[in-house]
């Protein structure tokens, strides 16, 4: 999906995005509608029904960022069945829903490669906090108190806020998998938002000292096998799966990375945060990895 930016003096991006979801210009992408805030049986982020009306953006300043397609001072964008099928001036599509994009810029959305979006409802909790404060308050106190419905609210607020700001693709580094229900709520909120996202399945927040590998309340990392089958069986959907891997303890990290490899999921990890970076955990993993 893309965002539409108003030229000076014209309608706001919020109003434009509130009118309709816009398809990507540079490459075909699926569009997703809003769903009820309950767990759905179908795979997350599936493409719209084939009988959905085409979408035609008219008379926009189109920046495709694709040399093969080019940029246009004034052109139309036609979306059919969730795919961009034409970008050029003067497109005619009698059955399409038409959006007047004149005096706006139509372009691909931005990509956020790392965001803990479950924390979206905690904004302004620590405006002047240090990294130590964050560990103490957010991951040490608030994270363990999170209910599945809190995860849903945080993910939904963050995803919609990202879309409103022109960010239409997110890597959600989701280290709030306290129970499988927390995980289901996180996935559902991403799906309901309509954002394109990589869901980074991360470790729980169970309170100090958070030795989650000694706890039985969660299913990390083995629950990743269920997620692959239930929500992420296809790579051709708005939501895809990755492991938000821990770098230590080394043996625990390697076991979770093995599960990710078993289910064919990519791995993303914090290379080093503050003093933790001096321990060279990722380098240790590289030496130990098979």
C-alpha cells in the first residue's frame, strides 16, 4: 500500500488515508480490509475477494520510484484484485471506484524495519527515560502485566498510526509472547489494521529476571510451528513470519533459531544494545551455529 501526500494548501494525509486505502505504485501489493477484532479462521492478511471493485486513482502526481515505470506529473493508477495493473495518464475503467488524487502525491509507502508496536499504548510513559528505565518500567513492570487485549490495542493503535504517517510496511519486533493468546491478539491486530507487516515472533515479558526459558506459561519458541500453519502458511499475503530472536543465553538462542529454520522463517535479532553490545553475543552465535 502507498500513501498520498497533499501538496501545500490541500487536504491532509489523514483525511486522504481516511477516505480509502491506496495500492502501491512501484510494485503489486495486496489490499486488506478491516476485520472484526476477533480471531479469524482464515490466514492473516489474505488478499481481497476476486469480485472486489477496481480502484482508480485519478490525476495524481505519481512517483513510482521505479525507473522502468517512470514518474508522472499527472497520471492515474488502476488497482484490480489487489494488484497494480496500470500506471499512466488517462486510464478509463467504468466499473472502478474513483478517487480524485489531484493536487496530491501518490507514491509507495515507507518501510519501518524495526518497531515494538505492542508498546504503542505506552507512549509518553517515559519521555525522558534512559535505557535502564525502559528495562525497569516497560519490559520489567508493564510487559508482564499485559493482557492479550492490551497487546491487541497496542498493535492496532501503532499500526494505524504508522499508516497515518505514511509507513505502510512494518517489521513488528514483538517480544510480548507471554502466552499463545497474546500472540494471537498481536497477529489479529496487524491483520485488522490492513498494514503490510513482518511479524517478528519474540520472547515473553514475564518480569525480573525474566528467565522465560524456565517458565511454563508460554510456548516460545515452539509455538512458532503453530503460527506457521495457522496464520502464515503462504508467503503471498500481507503478513509474513519471522523470528525476533534472542542473542543470549547462547544455547537457548540456538534452540529458538533452529525452530525458525525448521519452519522456514527469517531471523532478526538485536546486535547490541548499550552495554549488552560489548558481550559480542551475535559473534558467539556465529561461532556456535551449525
